């Protein structure tokens, strides 16, 4: 399923809303999650999962071809941990 | 770093604020979005949301695990796990600004013998 198909499903369940409004709603929800992660906040959606940001320290990596040490900047990576209910649903349904 | 935790209520609030829908309807819509994604994933189909990321299902075969408390070997049954791959847009936005160069921090890091505990507070089970 891609975003447009998700929007389609939400629109079908809400015939009183304009399609473009449904589009906006879906985008607002996901943008809000990204905005929170940019602030390094957590987003915890019970039963679904939690989005967090993990810190990766600066380190020296290696160019695998030459073996030369190259500095790798510190970075922050988004991380999703599946919620218990969703995890269970994936396995017994 | 960023102590706040957002919940469904905050996402619904954003819909109220930015789209102008009533609160209860916004809450229902947030719930519906999450439930449609969950239903699709439970059916074994992946969900790709452009500029956000994609949720995929990975089939794990049986393997031998160990009970960390008793040290006993126990078989881990085959299962399906969910993996989230953030989009490049998300990764770039999260890293925009506030970056320190490796050359600086790696130097101070190699000089250190004791680094302050950098552990994030244990994330609660959801």
C-alpha cells in the first residue's frame, strides 16, 4: 500500500470529506511525527508502535577499498519500535 | 535531548489546528489511519509512505535463543517482524543542523577514558 492508496481508503470511509482534505489530514499526521523527531521528541502510539531518534556518535570508518580511515560525523537516526498489539497481530492472524 | 513524548492526542490536535476539523472527528481519523496501516501490515503487505518511510514485513526463520536469566537454550519460533525504513527526506530533516564534525568529536572521544553514560532512558514497552 502506498500513501495515495491509504488516502483512498480514508476517503472512502469518510464520504463527507473532500478528497484533498483527506490528503491534507494524512500529510499533517505524518508531518507532525517528523516534526517531533526533528525536535528529538518521541512519538508513542499505543498498540501501534513508537518513533524515537537514536544518536550515533562520530567515529572513524574505513574506505573498504583502500582501507583508509575516514571520519564519519555523528548523526541521528529515526527508529521505530513495533507496539505489542501490532506485533501480536502480525503473528496470529 | 527532546524530552517530550507525543501521543495520538497530539496528532489529532495537529489535525484540529491545521485542517480545522472538530476534535472528536480528528481523533477518529488519526485512529483510522493507524488502523488501516495495521490491517495492511497484518495481511503481510508493506506500506510505503513517500517522504516519510516504509513499513515492511520480514519473515524470520527458527533459530536458537537463550534465556538470559537461566542461560538455557530455547528455540525461537519462526515469526514475522515489522521493519521501518525511514525515507531520505526524514533522515535529512532529522540531521539538518546541529551536526558536529567527526574530526572534532572523534579526537575528544579517543582521548576519553570515561565517557559520561550516554544511555537514553529505557524506552517503555508500547
